[in-house]
């Protein structure tokens, strides 16, 4: 199927040069105590009981855990559904760079084509897709397989239209590498 071929090519086409290099330098952030016009801070993450968000982690390193990999992959799936090219190319950067080195175009142009091949119903389903932790395969603490069967959503996906991916922990975050 054309969509699966393009999605597979795109997963390999987003360049890691589009992923930010972690230099260790973080921009200063005002603390809650220095902002008198804002309400008091919310409870810490450790006090939260709900599932972690699949939203970007910003400058904070992602946890090098199975849960961290799932969160990052869900972030990718949601971005794919929203056509958020920056997030898609950030998460899929290393795999995309491999594809680009093999002659495919840059991640942004390749994924722009992929977005056109995903049906509206599938895009909508991807926006809230989750991952079944029982279906992922931990190869090493830094390498996790995300089979298409692990994706839970209101639409069905096959290997031909979404595919399976390998995430690896690189530069303090999880990235699609294959």
C-alpha cells in the first residue's frame, strides 16, 4: 500500500539534525516564587496519579524507562494526527536521517506527503491513540520495539498503513531509529 510505504520512508526520512543537540545548557526560567502575579504552583509530578501526558517534555530529559518510551511514542502518534511536522520530525529524527542519507528528501517534505495519505478518520484516531504496554518489546533498557499491534485507537492500523517502530534512548530522550 502506498501509504505504508510512504510512512515507512518518512519514519526513516526525518533527520536527527532536526533533533536538538543536548548541550546541557538550559535557559533560565523564573521560579514560581519570583512571579507574584501567578497562582501558587501545582502539585509536583510525584504527587500526580494520572497517566503521564504525551506532550513534549521541553528542556527536561525524558525518563530512560519503558514508560518514557511509551510517552514519547504517543507524543509522535498524536503529532502525526495533528500534522505537527516539528514534533514528528523531532521524534523520528534519527530514522529520517538514515532515509535521507539513502536519497530520500528531508523529513519535513517527506512527512508533508505522508500527512496527505492518512485518512481523516485515522488522523482523528491518532490524536488520542495510546500504547498497550503489554504489547511492546523491550530489547535493552535503551531500545524498545513498538509494534503496530500495541497502538490503541478508534481506528485500526496495520503494518501497511502505520508500521512498527524501534525507539532508542539517545541524547536524553527517546527517538524513532528504525
